[in-house]
């Protein structure tokens, strides 16, 4: 592959969703998914079908990524890194946790692909995920951030609280049909409910720590 070719990119589109895939000379792949619907719906399809939907040669995709699985993994890793950077946990007390949950929900609403892709990954792969050590380090840093925001809360309770927050925020993306039927798809109401529930759980964690 020539240097000029490595600098170019291709646009993948699956089931109406698109993924812009720039190829950089360092050999690392930066992937930005900007789809209105989940890309995960098409990721399990044949490579030929994926290439046809993208309007590129199948061999080009395999030359860049090696396999469909590698392409999927690149999307997951990129999106996870992006959300960790875009939505930091700031401040102290239960209100800080509620604010974090609300901002995470806003991000999920704006870019729902990650929650849906993570759900697909969990169903298909369970705990066998790429870059597990890196992900675990990110999770440990987030747990530590919760403990700083809620002094006295144990590592176990901080982890449970984070899992609750992720479940609350990702539910809208993973179950859009239920979100619409339960809440009439009212964004503001749902965001406020996420904030309120996360703040309540954080306060309960602090009460347990103090008892």
C-alpha cells in the first residue's frame, strides 16, 4: 500500500449507518462512527455484503483491517476511548454523580452506536473482548473517580454505582422501542430521570458507607 493510499479513507455504510474510516501513515486506524442507527445490525453480515453496502472493494476492507471482527473491534476501541475522554466525572457528592449520568445520557442520545455495539459484543463474546487490559484500566480509573466524588464509599459500591449509571444511560440506545413506549421518547424527561436516579443511588451508597 502506498503512502498516499494510507492517507486516504473510505466510507462504510451498513443498514443506513455510516462509518468514516481514515487510514493514517502510522498504521493506526482512527474510526469515527456517525450513524443515525446502530452499525451493529450489519456487522455480523458477510464481508461481501458489507463491502457492497460501503461501496468499496471487499479486499480493501480486509487489507486495512484483516477481518470483519478486527473492523468491529477497531470501532469499539475507538468509541470507548472517545466516551471516556468526552464525559469526565467532575465534582463531589451525589449531585456530581447525577450530573455525570445526565451528561453520559446526552452523549448516548447523540451517538447511540456504542451502547448498541457493546450490547452486541456482550451477547456474542461475553468477557472475551479486545484490549481487555486497557478497558479494565479505564474502568478502574472511573471507579477511583467515583470514590473521590463520594468519600468513604467502597470500591465495590463505586463499581456497582457505575454499572447502574451505564445501565440507566445505555437503556435508551439499546432498547429504543421500550424507551418510546414507556416514556413517549421524551428526551428531557428521560435525562432528568437518569440524573435523579443516579443521584439517589449515590446518596444511598454514601449512607451505607457512613453506617
